């Protein structure tokens, strides 16, 4: 009951109703997005990892208040506690039921997956093929995969963009490109 | 030579005028490109200008600095990708304005307010430099710590949605900012044994990933369609400027004071000013966060006002007010000039010359700030299939340029995907960026403050806050920030509004 009172009056998950735009948006924030528990778990994992690392350092837990591990320990513990509040709020709130596969489709639709794969490939290939070829390939394949119409025009645009990037970064600003 | 003579020598020198103009023009477009920053441009310019005399070098660098702070707002407004941390607050209402087709108007407002804010801060620099510096040197470690925490809570309270989610992301940002080598002891921490992570994670990489790549992914998911922008009327009318003059003056004061504090700059100034506008403007043109003009006026006035403010500790104490002035100090040292109280006493003409460069840059900001708006506005009308791969490419180049390290690209991609997931579930990203930026200020001042207490303990560090006037004021501000995000405050506000409307009727 104490926790309910605290949550009711502090309502730390408050959407700041006095400043919010409209009731519909308030409802959106109150109703958890399907899969939100997975994000909360992800944050637990990340923060847990940092807490584990920080415990190995001298800090407040070891009695050294100004140690290098003090602030990491304090902050990671606070984040874990706040994340726990979010998980409680999610469990109490209205949830759309969705299985894991549908959650993945909801978060990562086809176009998003394609772009992520292309970006990762770009980063991996840039060390081997260097900037000009990799960028040209990425720009052209990226544009065509997002809209299959007029591939030749997109190749010309990709070449133009590459030329502009080389002019701006390499020639004018003399920035070292990957 | 006196300060006035130094000032006149600069504004009558065609070569310096040209360099200031060129610097502003380049700075605007550098700042506007996601992935480049004014700080980066000034750093590059140091090597170009090594063989120049000091004043031509300063004219060019001040020009770039001035232009880039404004320029960052262009991509913030049009693409929701701030070109600089000082433009984060501008995106809150600037981007919604662009979605409404008023991106041109937003950019026009941004130019005018930036110019007004900077002129105000230059006047303060001239008149009050010694007074403002005296206030700044009274700030203790506790005060800086509280200022950092206040900045985080502010951005958390400004974010739409859950305040708790905003604090979670802010604190995650602080953790990320601590990855690498400890600045005191040089010991590696939070690196998970990785040599790559020992060099730390740059906030620019985090910003590019979270605002650049994640925005590109989100636009794909949400299938956001291009919106045609109104660009026939860009410059705000005199009536609009007059109506918003009280807000402009208050935000100029905020920007100047925050800029004058060493280590804080346009980013914090802009956020504080935005929050101030949100709390004080009862009838905005639209609700804040939905394209309120006041939501662009406030941060843009403050972030450029912070420029003049940042020069106050730089010139009078030799302490940088922000990252840009930190590099300018480096440039001055390379040219054999050491800023500080000795310089002000022995070479007062130098102070006049810097003021002259600032004023010239500001004039050119007004002239060049309106250039390219129509062209830039067309950017948002480009089909997604073309603009998204370009944004990603710029993000990759921008991440790599910071330290020519390929691992920064991988970090950028990781933060981009993480940021995209967070945005889907309404975790705001601005607090995380600010957490990374403020992490050194918060940690160094916490540890320094603890070491300065007699018992070397954290409890004494916190209890001494209640005995120092500046700390007490900041604690009250933080307490009010926390309180206004509770349901109790919502209930109180509704009751107060009911009472007011009852009394009126």
C-alpha cells in the first residue's frame, strides 16, 4: 500500500499532464508499447554489465568516496532502481499482447533491417575497399533498395553525391576520409 | 593602444572584415551539415592559420564559431538532427515547424534571434566582463556539480513523455561519458577489457548515431513523407520581434550568464532558456513541442548569447567558457598570446580587437544567415530513398573525422540502432547526449568536492551545499524541477487554475 501511495502521489512515471498536449497522447504514453519489457530488460543487462565493471573499481562500495568507481557505482544502481520502476509501471499498465516474432517485426520492419545490414556492410567494407568505392556502392544500393524505380538516375545521383563529398571534405576541409 | 583603438583598427581593416565574413559563411554551412561541427572546423583552421598573424586568424575563427552555432539549427529544424549540441533544444519546436511546412520561417527566426542574442552578450562582455567573472570564480565544486545535475534534470523535464525514462537515458549518458581512462588516475574503467574503449566514446559519435542514424531508421519505419516548406516569407516581421522582445531579453541574459560559466556553453544555455520559455509563456503561438515560435526563439537567442558570455572568462581569466573558446585559447597560445588578467591589463587593444571581430561576425551572420534557406528548405522535400543514404554517409564521415578511428563508426552504428529502439518506446535521446557531455563536469566536481571536504566523504560534500548561497539556490531549482514533474504538482496546478478562473468570473 505504501508503494502504491508513493507511486500515486509522486507518480514518477507521470506524463506531466499539465504540460502535455492532449488526452490521446497521454493515453499513448500510459499504454505500453508492445515489447517495452524487452527494452527495459535490455537496459537492465547494459546497466548490470556496467555495475559489474564498476564493482571491480575502488569506489563508494569499497569505502573510497572519491574513487574512480564511485560515480559509476552510484549511477548504475540508480538506473537499475528507476528501470525497476519502469518495469513495475509496464506490468501494471495496459499492454498489447504480441508474441516475440511480431514484436521484432514491429520494431524492425523490412526496410529498417535492410538499411541496418547495408550500414554494417559499409562499415566492414570501408577498410578493405576504401571510401570512394564503398560509398558509391552504399549510396546506390541504398537508394535502389528503398525505391526500385529509375536505378540509372540513382546511380548518377550517387556519383554526384560522392563527388560533392570528396570536394567538401577532402579538397576544401582537407578532412581525412575513412 | 587602447581597447577602443583596437576595436576601430579591426572594423576599418578590409582584410579582417573579409576573413570574418568568410568565416561566418563557412561556419553556417559547416554547422548545418550533420557530422561536421564548428569546433571541428576551428580545429582544422588552426593548422591552416599557423603562419598567419594573430588577428586575421582570430577573425576567421570567430567567424566560423559564430556561424556554426547558428548553422547547427538548420539541420535541427529541417531534419531533426542537431548540427551541434547547442541546437538540441531548437529541434523540440523547430522540427515540428518544418513538419508543418514552416521550416523557412523557423530558420528565419533562428537567424534574427541568434543575432540579437549575440549582440546582447557582446554588450555585456564590454560592460560587465569584470563583474561577471567575479561571480564565476565564486562557483565551488558543489555548484558546478549541481549545475550539471540541473542541466540533466532540465532536459529530462523538457522531454515529452515519462520523466523517469528521461532520467534513465540521462544517467545512461553519464555512464557512457565515463567509459575510457579516468582523467585523475589514467586507469581504464568500464572498458570491459577492450583497448578500443580505453580511448573513450566521444559525445559527437553518440550524437551523430542517436540523432543521425536513428532518425534515418525512424523515418523509414514511420514512413514520414516530405513536406513542402513555405519560404516566401523568411525574415520575421518587426511586430513579431517586438512581441517577443521580453522573452528575447530574458533568454539573452540566461545565455550570457551560462556562457560565462567555465565549462558550460550554448547547449545548457539553450535548454535552460527553452525551459524558461515553457514555464513563463502562458499563451504560446502553439503548444510547446508542436511548433511554437517561442520554442525556437528562446534556445536560439540563448545559444548565440552564450558565445559572448564564453569570451568573458576566456579573455579575463584565460579559462574557456566552452569547447569553442577552449580551441580559441589554444590558437592564441600558438600565436604567442596568453589570455588572462595580465593580457587585459597590458594589451587592452587586444580586447577591443576581439570585440570588433565578434560584432563584425554577428553582422555577417544576419546577412549570410538568410542565404541558402530556400535551398536548404528543399532538402526536406527530397525523397526519402535519396536523402536517407546521404544522411547515413554523412554520419559515417562525421564519426570518423573526430579521431580518424574506424571504431568510432562502429560505435556510431551501435548508438544509432540503440537510439532507434529507445525512440520507438518513447525514451527521449536528448538527455543521453547531455549526460555524455556533462559527465566530466559532474564527476570531476564531485570527486574534487569530496577531496576538499575535511572528512573526504560524500555526505559532507552534500551537507556543505546547504551552507553555500549559490549551492542553496541551485538545490532549490533542482527540487522545484523534481516537484513539478510529480502528480501532486499537476493536481495543485489544476486547483490554482480553477481558483484563478473562478476569481475572474
